[in-house]
C-alpha cells in the first residue's frame, strides 16, 4: 500500500527526518510513535505532499508519488487529518462531508450553473455518501447541526469523516485522540476500527499508548527523525531503545 524509502527532510541545519524506510501493507493499522519533535508529523507532510523531501522516495501501490501536490495525492487515494482539528466550522456536519466527497465528482462551474442532469445526479450522490459517512462516524442524528455546535470529540470524528469522504485507500490520522478524555476515546477507537473493517488501511500518529497497543498491527518508533524500532506492539513495548527514548523505565510497572 505504501513504501517509504530512505526518506529525509532537512530544514536548514535541522534534520527532521533522516533516511527513514518503512512499509504499510494493505489492511493494516500502523502507528507511528516517538517523542515530541521526533519527525512524526513531518513524515505525514512528506507523504501527502505538504513538504517536498530532501531525498528519498514515497511509493503508493507501486507508483512513485514523491513530491506530488496534496490534491493529486488525495486523488490517488491517500487522505489525512491534522494534529489540530480541521473542519468547516460554520457548515453543517453533512455539509463538511459533502465537501470531502466533492473530490470524487466531475461537475464544473458550468454544470452547476446550468443544472444539467449530471449535476443533479452528483448532488444526490454527495448527499447519500455524506449521510452514509455520518452514520459510520456516529453523527447521523447531528448531521444538520453546525460543526461548531458539536463537542470536541465529535469534531474529531467529523475530521476523520471529512478525510474518509474523499474515498481513500490509505487514511493517515495525526493524533486522533489529542485533546479528548480517556472516557471520550472509545467512540473514536470504534470509528477507526470500523473504517479499517471496511477495507481502509490506516496509519496513525498517537501519544496515548493504550490506544496504540490496543489497535495497532505494527508500530514504527522514531527518535530525532530516525527509526529506532519497528514491530508488533508487544515487541516494541519491550525494546530497550524505545523504553529509553520514549516510554520510560516505568512503562511496564
């Protein structure tokens, strides 16, 4: 699904990502963890075209997508969320999801003005898709509410739904549990699992280790832009380098 090869990114003299190599296989849930400043979000920015790598390559389903624009990468089936929740706050929940699905429609400005049959068909398609996703993320009953009026945890789910509305094969989630309480995590975890069960491959950045250990197929650990470990959650949690750099000696206590 995704093949990252010797990927590096330098910002002046700062080495944000250094010769990083890892793969994501179809159907997996892969977590990327590490201390703050270890390069995790930069990796997402490189994969999705927000930054151009200093060196290295990114391949999606065997196709080289290195350096493509974010829109082109989204069209190829890779979607993402951001560390800070990004939604259209003044639009309804349904409206946000319609905006996401517009990536997959073909109606241009003339079709919208002239109201041709394709426009009518695609509007109906957008509405149906938005309602299906609202149901999946548990916001169907609130789909007509302004996005600004729902809770922070619900906005997190909406941000995931907005990315999901682009019909991705690979979904990148940047700290989906950030800013929510332990009690609020369950609906988000349920949504992530449900999306994965529908055939969408997932890669997430996450600091809450209970989430990482419970849902991940594999874990990639970064420190100072380099990969210091990779493996199953159980194996990574016992790795001495990971304990020293990130988890701490008391992790298993």
